[in-house]
C-alpha cells in the first residue's frame, strides 16, 4: 500500500500545481510557480518516465501557464472588439517541448482590410510583447530569431497570414523552407480558436495542392542525415568531450521533418509527430510495423535528450548535444537502433520524392 501511495504522489502534486496555475491571480507570482512546476517535472524525468509522455507533460504545463499569463496580461490592456487567437509554433505547437525550449508563437486577428489590420496591430503589440516577456520571466526564453507574437512580423491579420503562407508555398526559398519547419507546426492556443483553426485549414490546403513545395521540403529535410556510417556505426562530432552527437539536429528532427512532410501531403490535422507518423505515414506508404518502430525510436531519442538535460545548463539551445561516453550500454544500443529507424524514414522520403 505504501508503494502505491508513493507512486500516486507525483500525480497528486501535478494536479495541485495545475490547480495553482488555474488560480494564479498575480503575474509576479508566475515565475515562482513555474520554477516549482519545472522542479516537479524534472523529478519525473529522474524517475525515467517515457520521453514522449514527459515531453507532453512539459508542453501541457507550459500551455496552462501561458494561457493563464495571456488571460492576466489581457486585463491590463485595451483590446479592440475583434476576434483574435494566440498561436503556438514549433515544438510548443507539436506538444514536444523539452526542458530547454525558447518561445515560438504568434497572433492572428480578424481585420476588414490592410488599413484596419495596421491599426489593430498597434493595439495588439503591447499586449503580445508583455506576454512574451512574462513568459521569459517564467523560463521560456525569448526566441533568438524573433518568432514571437510581440514582433510585428508575426502579429498579423488572417489575410496577412494567408499571404505569408501563399508566398512561402508558391515561391519557396531557403528562408521559406526554414519558416515552414516552424510555422507549419501550428496549434491555436488561446482566444478565438476557430480563427486559428481556419488558418490551419488554409495551411493544409495550400501544401496538399503544392507537390513541388513538398519535394523541396523533403530535399531540405535530407540535409541533416542520420549520423551512421556504412557499417551502421554512430558517427560523432570531435567537438567537446566524449564524442558528442546533437540529438535534436541529427536525431529527433529527422522524425519531426519526415512526419511533417507526410502529414502535410495527406492533410493530416494533428501536428504532434506521433500522430503525423501514424496517419501521414500510412498515406505515404509506410508499413504499419515501420511506423510503430519509428514512433518508438522517436520516443527513445526524446527520453535520452530529456535525461541529458537534467545535467545541462539551463540555456536555450543547449541540452541537445549528448556524449556517447555518458550513455549506458543499453542506451547506446537503443540510440543506434533509433538512428537506423531515422535513416529508414529518410530512405522513404527519397523514394517518395525521387531524391
């Protein structure tokens, strides 16, 4: 009985913290609460919780805190009487955040024309900028590339977002492909969710009707190859100690990129990598057994990344590089097999898009 009570304790603590977030009434109390949530989630990581579940939990609590901060900040600003929606992009949009994540967000609002959009943007920007900085106070680092709702470039009317997407898909350039890897992992987070869903529908329709853009996305995804040599051994960087490997760029990203392409081609609405692999992978011709193996490999890579971040400095951009010497023999074997699955996904991309 004591063991059962102990196993339920983390769940009860998380439920209590979730309620505290819902009851949060003062913005200056948010950083302390965020720190306690982070400590609790790190405790779960130390208990070797599965990578996909832990990333989902981290993202879920970040969602809750972000929504509450948006609600509290909104009370401090004068808002126009138009529909608006806060958007989550990247790993936040996919519900796959780790302990080291920066912000990727934007805002969409309804406007009758470009003149009204410009006027409304000036009203929304102070609110969005404060939300971004309040989130930063809670540990969600400001995006180095400025992909945040407080940036005028990403605080846009529905028509303006539509023009951005059309431009990226119809006239793809290197920057457009980079944008696609972030903005095409979109999830409406708070506000008028129907407005965000309308934008998501537009995005899916554009990509499905543009096989040339899919082809370019696939070619771009293959730039980061699974780090295995012709003998199937892991190839590591000579930088740093312990022969490190960047498990974001050369690990989880491979699964994320392939799943995104499969899903956009098949107009799969969910943006998390597992759902995209299951639904988009089938449409792309992947056997069910290969999809299951890819999901398991992705989850293992997430787990190894999250575990390594328990020891990494809390600086955005760090925590993805893992030294092979730091892994136990089992995790080394799991890592090698996971990278083999990544290579199989890339082979499917090459086959499907004649690359």
